[in-house]
C-alpha cells in the first residue's frame, strides 16, 4: 500500500488526446529511472491510453490502471480511470468531444491537487477552442487554476536561468493598455519576487520590466503608459525594497542579451514575452504557473496535430516540465520549513 510522503506523487492531466500529449507523456516515462524521482498518476483511462501507446509505438511502457487514488503503486505508471466509457480517437484532428475529456481529466487532477491526493500537477497540451462549454469557459489551464487554488496566478516561462513572466496573458492586444495599472504591476512583481525566493532559491531577486510601446514610448512620443504608469510604479517598488529595473525597450533587450543580468523579466503582454522565449528555448522550456499555493507546470508547446500519431514528437519539454515541478516542490518545502523553524540565535551573556 502506498503511503504519501515516500515519493512525490506527480499528477498528469492527459490534455487533448488527438494531439501529441499522450505520446510525450509515455516517452518521458519510458525511461524507468524517472520512477525513482516520482510516482506518476495520469488522469485518463487505462484502456484508452494503452490504445494510444500502441499507435505511437511505445510498446515497452507498462501501465497500471487504478479506480481510486488510494490504489497508487510506486514504481508504476499509474493511470486513474477518470471515465470508463470508450472515446473515439482520431489523432491529428480537432474534436469537440475529445476536448470534453481533456477538461474531465484536468478538473479531476486539479481537485486531487487541491485536496492533497497528489503533490504536483503537470498538464499536457489542450486545444483552447474545443474545451469551451457552459461548464468550462476559461481561456486555458492558468485561468481555471487561478479560480480553484489560493493565490494570484502568473504565467512564468522557464528555461535554466531564463525566466519570463507576463503582466497580462490570454487577453486581446487592444485590452492590454486598459488593464495595465500600478496595482497590477505591483501585484505581479511581488508574485515574481516571492516565487524567485521560495521556488528558485534566489536570495535577492533582480527583476526587469519591458516597456509597452516601441522604444518604451520615447519619452511620451509613442505612448505615455511608461511615463504615466510603469515608471512611477517602478519607483514605488524600489522604495519598498524590490530590485526592479526598466522599462526597457523590448526590441533590443533580448538581442543584446540584457536578460542575462536579471533573475526574471516581466513582459507587458503575451507575445512580447513568448516570442523571445520560444526563439531562445523552444522545445526545452517550461510554462510554470507561479503565485499559487500548489505547483503546476506544462511543456512550452501545443497539441501539434500535424505530427500526432507519427511517433516523432519530441518529449524534451514535457520531461523538463516534470523535472522543474520536482525541483520547485523540493525548494518550496525547504523554504517553508526554514520560515516555520528559523534557526534560534544563541544569546551570548
């Protein structure tokens, strides 16, 4: 019988089963040494995953089907049967019904994360279009996790020491300047600062903020958000003890390798941060949902319908997502223990 605490329980949501998610999950755990680091639990259906395993030519993978999380077995790739019925799979095609099962897996995994049945969560890619319904109307994983867990979620893209966070993520570009407020910037900087300390062991985080407009507004010639909002907020944060620099013109910041001088970079909107990140680290990066009381990571790619079922998907990013989640789990536990049990200073008489 499995006893919680003997090994880290890694929950995995299956994502869109017509994409490459199942393949990269199976390839990651084909290396049995991974089972020395964690006990994986895939939230899906064992028979269905066995079918996908054969199609994607992962015959050496042994799956252990369970109907309850109390049946988890260490050293096995556990598959929790979230549903019993069959699901029609057509690899490479968008399917509304398959999207519903991606949501079922994710919601069940999130509930297990909330109640402590699993320690961390790694999510396989979903299709943001076919998951939409009356019961689930979120742009993606992050927004749902932000509702269900404690804290304020922030998308943080991670590859080694490159960490790029977003002030805004899945919103239309014409809405960015409308929601860019001192309160938002302050909250995001505080979240990143705390994340760097507790999750990445950075003692005195150095954070850079990118400007919203070309050339960071050129002193108000090409927009005033920098002068009116960003710069005053940076000054306020500096007065509060945060090490924050900027706003930097986004176009030359990465090309000149200025990002290497900082522990994290904050972009104003999705593509401003994700384009340079994926240029520098695509296929090796990880999407980490910072700021919450639970740990969730995911690979930096999508469903990749165009190569689904061909057995050629690269699982590097998914494996990195597993590794990062384990590192953060250990770092955070050590941090929490350190603040709960601070070293007592001996009084010298």
